[in-house]
């Protein structure tokens, strides 16, 4: 039977920074549990790999939470930015999900993603040059100076956000996504309003002056005579910005720490950089930049791994636990870039599998190739125990607040 006494989320720093022992303990008891979240709501937690795959593809485990809960918004904390950006693919079920994904998918055609590689490479090289200029022994923050601005710059270019606006918009999103509890702080409310207004203006500008960018593509997108409503367009843009930068930032930061924690794996990768694509798959599995899938709710009773989850109950799928399930993966708690576990659920599963996964993989490949190839003597500049995973809520997002390192001498001629 599932444990009914587990408190989930709002963890003390020691658990927040290393949640994997807790995940393993809970998983060893049962693949499905009833838990109490930090905000007081009850939820059903799925931690087993097979149970997670089942839940993520079960039509009874709905993404349209308000509809599945008969409109009871009090059961689900809405948070910011609220209704203005709520009508996107992650918040709806078929047929609405099918329709929205079909309209948005052309913006992520393989040819469009592949065409971004030179720009991603240029951005990565420029950011690393700025850090290198600080000196080989100077302590620099790899999150603030590289892991965060790289994917945000890429998504800004993809959307057609003017280069002069990107720093401002990045600061607004940092304020909005900063962790908080209770009522949203004034700075988050102000950032939310600013982002809503900015995206409204951006859409209006692209409507009058189309360009070669994702906003223009989405404005023109049609499928079966259908097109995105204004609300759906704004919601999709917001979702793409958040999903398109925050998770990749965490993947880069978490991945660097994991490699420094496992010098044998780091040295193997530096000896054969062609292994980077498969290393990325293993780092996604092992480091859990997205520890849990976004919330779902049962529209009717659903049986998951022999456990009946009643109708109208929140469901939280722990991807991090599923990706270290010893019944699915041998030596699941070991980082092994030579034998990546490709059946991991780090990008989700089923109809909500991450549409931007190819872009995240491309960005990570360029980032790790540039960083490790240029700075083979990269080292932590603080004791390992001083690192804090303070970015994100520890549920849907898990990232470092900062990553102090010394780069060491460059391995690139002329630098």
C-alpha cells in the first residue's frame, strides 16, 4: 500500500541539494504514494519507471487540471503569470493538445533547429571569451556567465526578440521564476505584468513587420484551416521561453558538476569528444534538471502499478526517481557516459514529450563541446558542499543558484 505520511517538497537544504537518497527510499517502498505537498495540498506521487511511463501516457491522467477538477481552482495553486499564459500545450488534453501541437510543431522543424547551430556556437564562444578575459585563476560564475545567457540568447533569437531587449527580458524572467512561498512577492508580480506587456508588444510588432522568426511562424501557422488564438499564441510563447532556456541552463550547470564529481567520466569525455551526444542523454537522466513532470490530475479513477488513484486527484510524476529505478536500469546511481540509458524519461513520455528536446540537445552539445574543449582544467572554486540548488522549486525545476569555478588556461590557440 502507498505511504500516506510522506511530505513532498519544501525540503531543507540538505535534501534540496541532494534529493536522490529520499527518492530512492520512497521508491523502494512502492512505485505510487499518497503525499502531502508543501502548500498543503494532497497529491499522488509516482516514482517507479514503469509506473511513470504508464502515467505519462494514460489519458485518464489529465493535463487540463481545471476541467478535470470540475473547475475547482482552489485545489490547484494557479501562481504567476496566471490566466494570460495558461492556454498552451502543457495545460490541455486532446483534441486541444493535438491541435495546438500541430500548429506549433512547424516552428521546431529539424531544418530550422539545425540552422541555429552556427549562432549557438558563436554565442557560446563569445560568452566563454568574456569569462576567459577575467583570467585563468579568477573565480567566475558559470551559471550567470554561461549556462543561463546561452540558452536564453538562443530562444531570444529564435523568437525574434531584439538583441537590445534580451537582457531586460532575461532579468524579468529571473525575477518571475525565482523561488518564493506564500503570496507572490511584489517583484514577481511586477515581472509578470512586464512580461505580459512585452510579449503583447512583440506579437503586435511581428504582425505588422513579419520576420524570419518563431513569432512570425506562429502568427502564420495554420493546420486544417485552423490557427492559434491570440491567447494561445501568447501562452505558447511564454511556455517556449521558459521551457527553452531554464531547463537547459540547469542541464549545463548540473552536468558540469556531475562530471567534476566523476573525474573518470570527465577524462573519458575529454579524450573522445564524439561521446558528448550520448553523455548528454546520461546527464539528463542522472542530474534531473526537471525532477518532476508538471502536474497532472485524474479525470477518473486510474490504476497505476496496481494502485488505484481516485478521480480528481493531483498526480506528480517523479522523473528523477524513475530515471534511477534499479528495476529498469543496472547501476542506476552511477554516471556512465559510455553506456547511456536511452529509455530515460528526462524529456517526458507520450503525447507531451518535449517538443524542444532537439533544441536542448543541440544547445547542450555545443555548450559542453565549447566549454570542455577550451578549458580542460576547469575546476570548482568552492568546496563541493557549498554548492546550492536554489534555482527552481525542486519539483519541476532543479538548478544551481550559482556555479563558482576557475577556468584554468585555455586550450584554444590564440586565446
